[in-house]
């Protein structure tokens, strides 16, 4: 093995890891933010619609209660999906880290 | 020399950590096809909700069976507890998704009440969104 600049390798790896973490985190954050905004928006619209439908006699109080329960169940499904997406991002980060180290070391050794 | 040892040790540890098996199951085309297919059938049954439950019990049960099969498949895939939990929620007759909807339909009819079309439309939209969460999680899984 010839002269290897370990400080340089560390610096390259560090910068690569930071880029990878930011990219992975941003992808997840963007998805989660989009989901959050959409949920709030649809919740607002749905509640207004259901209140009006109840007032007009288009739905019964029992149906309204069921709809509210379904809304809560859907939010739980969204939360489960987000938990799954977070795990997937960790897996992607781990895969990316393996590639980064392999590529960085292959380039200098 | 010390720096070299530290670098190799750090890299090996990192590779070991990164090489550890994924924490989540990988993408499964069959699972994805299954959720999108069951969604269509389930929403078609929900559309019948303004009519008598007794008249459509067979269709409602058939979808329930399809969903039970999907749940069993997901439950037995390794590292897949989240998707399995999502299917369990869809099936739960004490919940407020498909299983709960069918129970509500049956109970309302048994009490001499029929479901309103506006309710069916609202419920269809929400349960469709619940199915979409399962499909979106599956489609985001790592493809290997």
C-alpha cells in the first residue's frame, strides 16, 4: 500500500456521510410534510362538509359519529405509513453508507 | 500507523452496521397488486351500502376473505409488522375501516335503518385513502 492520506479519506467520508444524511432526511421530511398538509386540509374540508350534510339531513348523527371514527382510523394508518417510511429511509441510508465507504476506499487504495 | 488502524476499524464497524439486514421488508410486487386489487373490490362493496346488507352479504364476505388472505400473507413476511398491522386495522370489525363499515351496515339494517348515499360517498373516500396508505408504504419499500 503506498502513501495514503488518511485525513483526506476521513474528510471525504465525513462530507459524503453528511450529504447522504441530508438527502435521505430531506426526502423523508418532504413526504411527511406533504402528508401532514394534505391531512389538515382534507380534515378541514371534510368536517365542514359533514356538518353541512348533518344540518341538511343528508347523514344521520350515527353516520357522522362513524365518519369521525373512520377519520381517526385513517390518521392512524397515515401514522403507521410514516413510521414505515422512516424505517425505509434508515435502510436507504445504511445502503448508501455501504456504497459510500466502498467507493471512497476503492478510489484511494 | 495509528490513524490507519483507526480508519480501518471505523470502516469495518460502519460496514458491519450498514451491512446489517434491513429493518423493513423489501418491495413485493404481489403485495402491491393485492392491495390495489382488494381496494377496488372493497370500494365496490361499499358502493352497495345504500341497499340491504342481506342482499349483498356474499359480496361483503368475499372481500373480507380476500383481506384475511392479504393479512395472513403480510403477517408472515419477515420484518413486516407495520403493513400487517395496517391490514389488521382494515379488517377489524370493531374498528372504523372496512370491517367496521360492514358491521355498521349490518347493524343499521337490523335496526330498520338504511345508510344514506352521502354517508356512503364520504366513507368510500376515507376507506379508499386508508388502502392508499398500505399501497404507498409498499411502493416506497426498497426494490431489490
